[in-house]
């Protein structure tokens, strides 16, 4: 397995949000985590990335226990992370953002890595000398994802990648996610747009009150009326 989170308890200020969450992920998977607000989805991503350390339980990555490793160590081992908010340096250009994302990459490899992410996101190649603050929301999200991909991670963590985006832009982001997987990166997504995220995923986990409540193939979750009624307001919609 690429990633194993084993009975993880984690939270803020001594109070747990996660109450024994366990997930497993193979090296070629896209997985979506869904559930109500406050379920602990973003907390799990922050714990996998090392911004929060578990109060109990363990995290393994490529067979190595990384439970107490910090974020920089995890980046170097092959984990990338795109938070929902404050995920770019707005006053910097696109190219400068990529340079910041590639701080762990050897200098003689940077141009090659830049070219690889520009191939994924041709729109931002055209704007690589523009400051990010003048770009659209969709373009900013592409910059954030490209920044995380400069290190060529084995695993990419995405927190609400379509948040605040128009439907047509959101669709472009999900197409990019499929392309990223084709390039050899597994992806773990937290997403409120459950329909589109599950459509591009292999499997899904449902979290509630900091615990696993369901796990299945993505297509089965999309067709599970009980899950839809209990955790997704009665339906999964393309709207």
C-alpha cells in the first residue's frame, strides 16, 4: 500500500476531531472522502501531511512509519498538499510560485519539472510571468496544484479543489485530476462536490463525527441511496 492511516486520533488544542479513522490507499488510486461539515476530512489531510500530529494511531507511507515526521520530511518522501485556502503566493508570478513549490528539488531538475507541470496546465504556461493575484479563481487553483506537483509527488492531497469555481471551470479541474493520475501520482481528495469527485475516483470513504462510517467503490457510493440520504442531503447532483 502507498498510504495507510491506522486508527488515527488527531485534532486541535488537545481536543480530537478524528476518533480512530483508518484508510488505505494503493499507488494508482484516486480516492474521495465525503461527509458532513465537521466530519474531520480536512483534519485527516492535515494529519497525513504532518501539520497535525496524531494523539494516537499511526501513518505509514510507502511502507515507512511517518507518524512523527514533519511536513518538509513528508514532502521529500513524496507527499504533496493543496489546501483549500491560502494555497498560492498571490503577489508572486506563476513561475515564482513554482519555484517556491520546488524548494526541495535539485536546481538542475527544476526546468524539467516546470515543463512537466506546464504541460498539464497549458493555461498557466501562457501566464507564467503574471502575478497570481490578477488571475481567475480557476487559474489560481491550477497554479496551486502545479506548485504541489513540481516535486513530482507519489501522493497528492487535495482539499476542496473545486471550491468557489464555476461549473465549467470545476470540470476542467477534475479533468486535470485524471491527467495527474495518468502521470503516476495517486490522489486523495476532500470535496463537497461529491458527484464529480466520485466520478473520477476509484473508491470513496464516508466520514462522520471523526469516524469511518462507510467505504466502497466510487460507483457504488454514487448509487447508494442510503448514503445519499444520510450524508448528502438525499441526492448527488451534477448541479
